C-alpha cells in the first residue's frame, strides 16, 4: 500500500512540475548584449581598416583602371 501511494504521489507531482515548466524555446533567450557588442566591434574594425587602407586601395584601383583604359 505504501509503495502505491508513494508512486502515485510522485507521479502527480512530476506531472504538475511538467505542466508549470516553460517550453524549451522560452528558456533559450540568447545573448543579445553579446551580439550587439560583436556587431559594434566589427563595424569599428571595418571603419578603422577602411580609413587606413582606403587611400592605398583607391590608388591600386585607379592604376588598374588606367591600365585597362590605355589599350
């Protein structure tokens, strides 16, 4: 009798806990501040590299266009 009541009690409590538990997709919120930081840092790196290498790349591009248009 005692084992039946114990199993019945644990069965009911496990069902109640399952029904109150949030769905799996609700538990996985993600790391939004991390992604924002990564995006801002990437944009900053692009601007710095573009600022440093932009004139050199423009010169290389202009030389290539001049060579092609000379023919």
